[in-house]
C-alpha cells in the first residue's frame, strides 16, 4: 500500500479522535503510534484548510492530501534536494523518524518530494556511505609508527648543500601524544635508533607497536602473517613488546600517524 495512502488514513484517524472523540493530543499520539508534534501538526493543517469533523463525504484521500499538503511547484522547477547528511545525523536521535524529517522538509519546501520518493532517495544516498568501524584505544596499548610522506630540506651552512631529511613519527593511540624526529634515511639503523629514542622520550613501552610495512621493520609484507626484520624482532624481544604491522594499503590501520602526517 502506498505510503501516502497510509499517511492519509492516519491523518483521518487523528482528526476523528481529536474532533470526534475529544481525546488529548498525547492520547491520540499513543493511540496512533506517532509523535505528539505530528498530531499537533496534522490538526494545525486541518484547521488551516478549514476542515472539521466529520470530513466531507466527497473528500477522498488524494483531495485530503492536497488540502493538507498542497503542492506548489513552479513550472519547470527542480525539486529541492534535502541535506541528506543532516537527515542522516538527525535519525540518530531518539524518537526521530524519516516521516518526521520529511514533514519538516515539506514545511520548508512544499513543492518537494512526497514521502515515498523522499525515503527512496535517502536510501540511495545512504547506500553510498563509506562505513568505517571506529577504533578505540586503551591508554598505553598501541604506538603507531610511520614516516611522514614529505621530506624536509636541510641546508649545510658551510657548503650550501641541500639534503632531504626523513621525518619519523610515533603516536600513542589513546592520547595522540607524539614523538617526531628527523633522520637522513629510512634504513634499518635509523629505523631502530628512532624507535629507541621514541621509547626513551615516552619513558614507557606500549603493549603493541603498529608500524607501516617499511623494509626497515617488515622484510616480507603480508596481509595476515608479515615477516619482521630479524633486527626489528630483536628490538621487540628486548623491550617485551608485540609488533603488529599495519595491513598493506590500509591507511586506517595507522590512522593516528597518518593524521599527524597530514596535519604537519
């Protein structure tokens, strides 16, 4: 059964209970299974349209809809699109439904979509969302490690020679407390030394190191069983820490380090 027809039946029941039975708006809302503001809005529209109970016999549901929700669409005009992102956020609130949001939309844009079309377009928009699981980190659990993408030019004051320095990042997952240093290369000696200095800086050792799949730390990248460089493995054994490399081409696995890289 079309959504508009179901809506009109509910509107008629609201008007019957209000004018015919004298129930309160709260009682009507409970009886019809809708929000009290919706009951108030139906009654307001009916009074504005000059209706009373019983409704005229010749007034069918299509005519009733036109009286209560008049369509005023200029010739050739495009129907206004709702702000779907805002609609999506509003639906997270308790008691908010697509029907209530559609009513608010129609208040602003009387020429806008009817309810069934409104729902269809929202579902199409919702289907395009990139769903991402939010990560929660316990204090001291993970240290995210990476090199920043851009290098930094360093000028030798004596010779004027310009060398590019690599930027090492180590970010605690829970607090985002960050250690940053510059090294000449991303080679194994610099990689290991940067780790040592980072742990000395934090004055603590996390439970897990989450590095990117760099050659200095991971000799054989693999989605499920990456092979650690033997020297990097020895560092992990020395500090009693686990190493769980980020998955290949999965930047969200090391989102904190990536975030610091983007923010400079």
